[in-house]
């Protein structure tokens, strides 16, 4: 996983405050804070932002309208929030992720070991976004996603073979969130990284991508690990996608709001876009 709020990984320069901090990434702690809708553990700034992104991604899958899509989720981290809305439209999902701890965590979940933070995401998607009820509907959606995931593979976007999978083939949809930005140090490198990834997209296929805007440095409270990066603006991001030949670009920006007079973190503005390959 390689992302500002979402990931640690790739070959990005890592800021280490203590020796051995590469082992300090606590998947459970991270998930409970940043990938959960449980009010007792979740970051209060992140909850409304995460809900908004889940709704946006759900609407994008609905807008694409495919019923048997083959989907690549790239740089997922230890969460599946961006895949819950994809279930009704897929026949297969492949996950590729840099961080071995995140891959192990997802494998345990796929094999039936329940994780509370993931359950809260399914509850929100099924009960609030899709308004399908609760109980059986929630568990059925979670089990359906487990079945659709055909494999969880290593991946490194800084290489010419970003998916460590024999004959990955082409995908109808590539979904990647808070990944491409954080393995790059310039807009040109960002464009090249996205270009390496979308080589796996079918002609006419779709890219769903999220990035953090106007943020140079991300850092998780208590984890003592961050990364050096560069600023992406909405304009520079859209321009990169256009230069790669994509058409029919739609984007949505989510900005976190102050809470009780406290300003949101530096990485409080995100953009999610949908674009179609030529």
C-alpha cells in the first residue's frame, strides 16, 4: 500500500523518528481510526469524509453500469471500503497491495475471520447508501465480496511490472485510492505511475481514482511514520489524466470540515474521479 492517509510503502523516502519504525505500522490501529465508522474508535474528521467517498465510489459503479466487470483494486491497504459498492457489478475482483501486513490482514478477512471495522463499512453501504435493510443483507454482501476476490497479490507501482501475478490480463475497471501520489515526487512521476497502472485497463475501460489534494506531507498520529511527497491540485491531476488519453472525466472533491473549532488535518481535502480509457 502506498498512500498519504492510506498507505506506507513503495520506494518513497520514509521519515523515521525511531529506529525500526518500518515495523510500527499497526494495521488494526490504523483500521480502527481511518477505515472504520465506529464512533468509539474512528477519527472524527475521517468519518464524514469516508462516508462521502464510499457514496461517490458506489455511484460511479452504478454510473458505469457493467454487470460482469473484472476489477483490479490497486493499493487497497488493509480495507475494502472502495469495493463494497462494486459487488453488484462484478464477476471477479483482483487485489494488488504493496504492504505484506495489509495483504495478510485482508487474507484473514477473506477467509472468514470477522473484523469489526470492516463490518461497520458493510453496514453503512448496505443500510444507508443502498437502503437494503440490515442483518442478512449485510452479511450476504460481505460474503459475496469475499467470493468475488479471486486473489490478493503483491504490487509495486515503482516497477515496470506493478502486479506480481502471472498473466494478470486486462480489466474492465481499475480502482485505486491514495496510492499513485505517494510513490512519486513530481507531477511527471505521478503521470508515469498512473500510466504504468492503466496499461492493465481494457480499451474503453474505466479508472476510479482518489488522491489527496494540496498536501505535501502526511503523518499518522502515534505511528511516527510519514512520507515526503509533492502537492497535487485538482487542475494538475485532471490534466495528467487527460494527457494519458482518458475521456468522459467526472470528479468529486470532499473537504473535511472543522470540528468544535479544530481545523481538519493537512490531508483533509480529497478528489475522487471516474474516467474512461480511449
